[in-house]
């Protein structure tokens, strides 16, 4: 029997119309001239914000340089390494102030960095949950206290403790080093370094805590899986991956210490001299500007004070450049994802 063709029903439905093309409607956001204009305005506004910052910096430099021309022509480069500060005879040198600023700031870093990093590590890795919030809040609260309050506390609490207990003990045990010799006045470079350390601990510890918190958890688990102890895990798996951020927090703390005025002025002694002992009084660039700027009678005196402001500006730039180099030397071997 011959095979018969199967019946194929005719299905009726919408059929495409031959020769008709579907037109695509362009989005009004892409064709509107108002959107292009708004985008250009936004770009110019953002560029203007960046240029304003550069303009403010250039204006500050220009004012410092132009107002210190009289002192610059009188003393030249000798001003920065001269040790005499005699407004009566118009002899000025900024080296005692540069020395006091650098010594007090680096002494503050020596005291504050271990404490701040320790607080950050404890808060992130070892602190109980019920204590983490109050401890973090208390640490950050120290940054909100005005510097004059720190200065008053240092005068009435810190200085008597240093004069009666700490400095005599250091003189007996470490006096042979030359760093802790002389009469225990209480005020001096040591007191300034300690009060600066207390003021920069919140900055370094808060940044350290935030940096440690974003270290990937698998870094900790991988180190523990290799048989490391908890301390080894923190040192190898956490601190090593967070070192760039910790160095950045230390830089910010150093910037705060270099420019601090009121608290340091109240406890450093305000005597322009270079002494090896940390018990001796000192002077910083910010302190001399705060103390003597309103009393500057002669033009050369005023110009010398403005040049000290220029020296403080230059010291800040040099320290930050060295700190940037330190960050680069620490992080150049790290992958980009590890630079938290």
C-alpha cells in the first residue's frame, strides 16, 4: 500500500509584512542636548574644585615667601641653622624651633605607635563583642577633646607626676644615657612628647582598627590552618597585610603632632635652646608663632616669625615626602588587593 502524505493543517496567524522595517526609537537621554550640557557643567565644576585647592596652596606659599623676604635678605640660609633668637638685637635663627618640633613629634610617635596599634589589634582581633563598642567609642572620644583641655590636664596632673615620680626614676636608672639628666622641672620636652602621644593615639588607633577590619578572613584562616598560634596569625596574616594602612595612620598622627600648638605651648617650657636631655625646656615652631606673633614690633621681627611659618611648612612637606617614600618601600612588593 502506497504511503500517503500526512495531512498538514494550515495554521493561521500573524505573518510579517514584506518590505516593512521596524524603526528604533532613540532614548531621549542619549539625544538630548541638555544632558550633554549638564555633563560638561558638572565636569568643569569638579575641575574647579580641584583647582581651588591648588590655588589655596599656592596662595599660602606666595604669602609666606613674600612676607618673609625681609628676613630672607637679612639672614639667608643661615636663618634655618642659626641658634640665636634675640628680638632685642634683631638676631634670629630657627634651628631651636625646628629641633623642638621634630624631637617632640618623634618622641610622641615612639610612645603612641605601640599603644595605638595595640589598641587597634585588641579591638579587632581579641576584644569581646560587648566591650568592642564602648572601647572604640572611648578611644575616638579622645580625638574630640580640645587641645587646651589637654594642656590644662597636663599642667595640673601630668607635670606633677613627672616632676615627683617619673623624672627622678628615669634620672636614677637611665641618667647615664644623657637623655634623662638635669633638674626635674616636670615641664620640658618629655612632657610635650607625652601629651602629643596622648593626642595622636586616637587617630592612629582608629585608622589601624579600620584597616585591620578589612583584612580578608581567609588570610587568618589560612595562617591558622598551617599550625600558627594566635599571635603568629595576627603578626603574619593580619599586620603584614595591613602595614600600608597602618603606616598611613602613623603619617596622619605625625602631621597632627607637627602642627599642635596650645597643649605643647603650655608644657614644653618655651625656651629656644637645643639640649640633649629630655628634661630640659624647649620650643616648637607652632608655639613661638602663637606666643610672639602678636608682640612682634619691628618689621624684621615679624618677617622672621613668618619665615618660621615657612620653615614649618617646609618641614611638613619633607616629612610627608619621606613618609610617602616609606609607604612605597613597604608596599612595593604587595599585590594591589592587599593594600588596604
